[in-house]
C-alpha cells in the first residue's frame, strides 16, 4: 500500500472536506434517537400531539439533511477513489513502457492486463468503501457508545461483551478468507492468459480443429478459479450469520435488562428505545467496519501485485553520452557478445563479433532458432548482452540515453505490429509530423503505394487492431514503410521480406538500397535469394558465426551456407 500511495497522492482538501461532511452526517444521525426518546417521554407519555408533531418535523428535517450530506460525501469519496485509480493506472502504464523485454517476459501480458484493470478496480472499490465507511464507522461507534452510556446507564454494559465477540467472530472469518485473495488473483491471471492466447491463435486453433481441446483447457482453469472462489465465498458467507446471531442476542439482552430498569423506575421507555438504537448503531458501525476490513486482504493483495510492477527497475538503464559526440556514423559493431534470455539454460548467442559500415547491407542467415533475431534485439537494447559489447557508431550502446539510441534505428520486427487507426497514423509512428508526401515516398520505397491507393480512403483507410484486415505481405510493407518514414541511420529487418513474392522482394530491396544512402542495414533472412546482393553475409549456427563474407565467398568457404543455397536455389544455380 505504501508504494502505491507514494506514487499517487490523495488530495488533502478533498479528504478534509469529506471528513467534515461525514462528521456532520454522524452528528445528525446521532440526534435522531435522542429526539425519538423526547417524543416518547414528553409527547406520547403526556399525550401532547403538539410535541409529537414538532419533534417529528425536526426529525424529518434532520433525516433529510443527513441524507443530503451522505449523498455529497459519497460523491466526493467516489471522485477521490476514481481519480486515484486513474492516476495509478497511468503510473502502471508509464512504468510498463519503460520495461525491457526481460521485464515484460517476467510478468507476462495477461498478468499485466489483470494488474492494470481488475487489480486497480479492486483497490478503487476498497478506497471508496474506506473513505465512506472507514471514516464514518469509527465516528458512529464512538458517538454511539457515549450516547448509549449517557441514556442507558447499565444497559450499555451489554456492549462490553457484544463488541469483542463481534470483532473476534469477524476477525476469524476474515483471516481465513484472506488466504484465498492472492490465489484468486493468480488463477485469474491464468484465465486471462488462456483467453488472450486463444484470441491471438484462433485461426490456428480452427485450422487444426482444436476447439474442443482449448475449451477443455480453458474449462479446467475456469473450474479451478471457480473452486477457489467458491471456497472463499463459503468462508465469507459465515460472516452474516455470525453478525445476525450477535445482533439478536444483544438486542434480547438490551430489552431484557431495560425492561427490568423500567419496572424499577430507573429508566423511561423513551430512553430504552433510544438506547437500543444507539446500541444498534454501534454494532452496525462495527459490522460495516468489519466489511471494510474484509475487503482489505483482496485490496492488499492487489496493491502488492501493482507495487511489484511499480518497484521493478528495468534492467536497461539510460546512459548520458551525447549523439553529437559520436566518432562515427551508421556503424554497428559486436565485440565477443554472449547473450542468454532470462531463465534460459544456456546462451542463445556465443562470442559473436562482426562490424557493419555506412551504406552497406549486412545479412544474417542460418537455421531456425539459431540466434539470428536475437542479434537484432541487442542493437536497440531490447535486451543487454551477458558478456561483450555492442557498439553503435563506435560507442558502447549502454552509454546512450535509450531515446537517443533508438532515434537512430528503424526496426521492423519479425512479428509485424500495426495499431488500430488508419494507414497514415501507423506510418507516422516513424515520423510524428509526417505529411502525405512523406507517406507516398515511404510507401513507394516499400512497394506499398499500389495497394494503398486502391483502398477506398487511401492513406486514411482503416486498419483493424493488429492489422487483421490486411494480408501478411501488406502488413510487412506498411511496417517497412514505417521504418523508412523515420529516415534512420541504422535499419534492422527481422525476416521482414518473408511474406513478399520474389518480384516485390527484389523491387523493394532495390528501392531500399537507393533510398538508404549512408545508412547501414542489417537484415535477418530465411531466403538466400533475398540476400544475394548483400555486402556482407553472416552465417549463424548454434549461436555462433560460422561464416562471413559475400555470397560467392561463402559458397567456397562455408559448407553450411552452400548447403542452404543448394537446397533453396538448386545445385545448378550454385
């Protein structure tokens, strides 16, 4: 709790105003039993209709005033908790934006979604209850005890037994229920994970006719969550019977003792009625406070999960080296780089060394899962190497500020991510203030303009979430155009031409070569035909560079490359 309240501050003025309103409402409600006692003792007992009507009018006015104040306090409490949750959600989102790929992998997408939605909503609900009832209940309980002692004398002694019993009973129930709070959040994470996984892979599931398998898998997770929730619900359901029993016994004791005092003349009927109401208020306040306390374990568990996100420091730290001081431009160098993904048993890259030069294209080829894409991820510092150095323009990448480092790079990832909006807004990820002439230039280089202009709204044609209304080749070309819009010094293409036909692939690479100028390009490819004209080809196998040179050189010096070329191009072509 301390962490989240340190990140998002509550507004002191609103809290002060809320406290005043709640205090006023508590005083008003405490007046009602006293007025009722006067009505009975002075009005009913003396058959004075004038007194009865007068006191009834006063009670109605006090009740209306109390209701108005309660309504206002509830609105303020809701506003405070809503603003707090909005600020907290913004803090979580901002924090996640700073995470490296390692931290994102650690938490998982589904868990982060749960934490930023359901968990924050639980905290918001608890805060609303706490601000309203958590402040009111203690006031009502203390005031009720004072008024009860003043009007009831020995009758109020019943509370010395009732309150401890009520607190102990509620405490036991809450203690057992709290054990399931964290379990429920974890099981909800699992449900969200499976649901998200299914939505993303729905086409694959249908293609392999695995709907029943996935339904069973989700059903198991859902049943697991339901069983835990049911157990928690059974324990929580004991609270109401416990409270009812204590209420009933206390009421009976108050009426029994009060009847005795009335019989002896030590107490008036009105005072007994007022005292019973005060005692009910005290017990009700304790019960409401218990309900707030019962919500606390869930809110505390949620706060802990959110605090875990906010307290996580990214493994990728900013440097301070200025771009203007770079000794070179458009160069990338790996010096004996070894890298392993978090939690991996062994490194995916082992002692990688190579260098690129301005105006050149460096291609990376090799078997699947051999570390090709991992090389590209180290350049914009999505991850940092375990050993060795990655130098950008002659300076260790770790010395740059992340924003400045990434401003140099146009990155096209293996999985092309397009955002809901239109084509123009996606292109402007590369250049925020891009205009139509910029879009047309980038799209022309990426061989995308032809299909874009065929769209009904051209560059303003809608793109669905994830670009699902476009083909794989169209998504790749827009992603490439987005990188071109940035006009970077370093291009990174992670198997970015795989969905293109040979003709488009060749034309795009020709356009790119002419447009990139002195920029350097590093591309991961699966097809030899894509990298025939590369200035340098790196052959990666089992995390190591086993060959380096041009296409012709590698045919003579690298058996693995020759084997790949023969399989793809045919022995005759090689």
